[in-house]
C-alpha cells in the first residue's frame, strides 16, 4: 500500500515537535503550511519553517485558503491526509475536503472544554486542576469536530502556563504517536463531542494581564502564573511606574489585609505582600519595575518599599 501524502499545518513548539515526530516515523509529508514570525513577537519556540526546509519540504507562509489560488496550490500537493498542530487559522471546508483520509487537529485542552485560543493559559487563569491534549476531526467550527483521542495532564496549584504547556506538548505527542497508524489507514476512531458541555474562549492580549486587586488572592495568583514567562506577564500600576509580577505565592495570612485597600503593598524584611480583595495577602516572589531587572527576596522588598513611599 502506498503511504498517504500528508500535508501538515503547524506552528509553535507543539507544531514543531509534532512535525519532527512525523518525520522521525517516516510519514510521507509533502508540504508544510505555517506562519511567518511577526516582527517584535517574543519567539520562545523553534521554527516549524526551518525544520521543514531542513528536510527539503515546500513551505507556505500565511496562506489564505479562502482564495482560489491558495486552494489550488494545496490541491496540487494532492493530500490524502491533513494534520494541523497549533496552526492559528481555521482551515476552510474546501481545503479540508481535499483529503480523502480526513483532516485532524491537535488542540491543547480536554475538549469540549476550552475550545478556541490560548486554552492552556485560560485553564490556568481559571484555576483548573487538569487539562490535556485532544486530537479531533476538523470541521468548519473551531475545535468542535469528533474526538479521536485525548490525554489528561495535571495542573498544580503553583504551575505556570508554560509548565502546563510542556506537559500538554508531551501528551499531544503521545496521542499522535498512538493514533498515527489509524490516521494513515483512514480508520481513526471517532466520538462526538458533548456540545452542551462545551466552553469557548478567545485570544489573550498583553493588556489582559493587568491585575484587578479587588479579586480574591487566588484569582490574582492564577492570573500571574497563567501569563508568566514566556508570556507577556501580569502587571499593575504604582506611583506612575509599572510593576510586572512574575511569580507569587498564596498565603492564608489575613493580618491587616482587610484593613488595607486592595493592591496595597506591605514589605516585611526580605518579603513583599499585596492585599487582595478577599482580605488576604498575596506574596510577591519575583517582579520588576518598568524595564528594570527582575528581583526577588530582600532586593525586591527594598525596591517595593521605596516605590510605595515615593510621593
């Protein structure tokens, strides 16, 4: 039997790792679609385009598959199977229908929960204790197609989104590896999603990291860890400066927090705390002011003491 011709749509580290796995397994990848890196974007993941080019594969950047010319270019690759891994655009039905063996996408959540953009960041921000990776059939609706396979990963109370993302990436590779033969044979299992249980979220922007100190301390802690490095980070304004907070710790202490306006900073030797809206203190473990260095411990506490006492 002739190996199916596979066209891959991929970006980010999950896209890179998934393409690498396909190439290691000898899958007949005939073309790769990806995104051109945006100027000024912090790139913390390896290049899908570079990996494809190193293997002599044709690469298409930001193709608008709603246009007849781009769809004709895809048709010229004669795909039997289309696989998508963290590609940022919805692949239209006309393109999906070109693949006789089907089109499948890897999503970073336990579908039907967290359909849409930035699923890991949203799951951490909302205090979930688990998420995962789901391989599903592509349809004209984002992340709504039948589930082929999925795997759960835990979210610890202090994990950052990046910590969780690494687990999701590893889970995605395991899911892809165990379903690869069935995908190439056209026999991948399918089960419908429970649409009544579906949740959907949009993209996150850097400004979404602004801290609302009227929220409970647990919510602020979840926000901080959901957007910490390599993401843009959580921040708050203080005396004309911007305090970027990269790591926090929850505390059961209420000593004086209820008497302070939310967002009030208190320092205690080598430690710094902020009052949250539920009357609890949240410890600030790592932060920076404006474009200054990231600080911890006594150096951070001293800087915050200076900042909070500056008129």
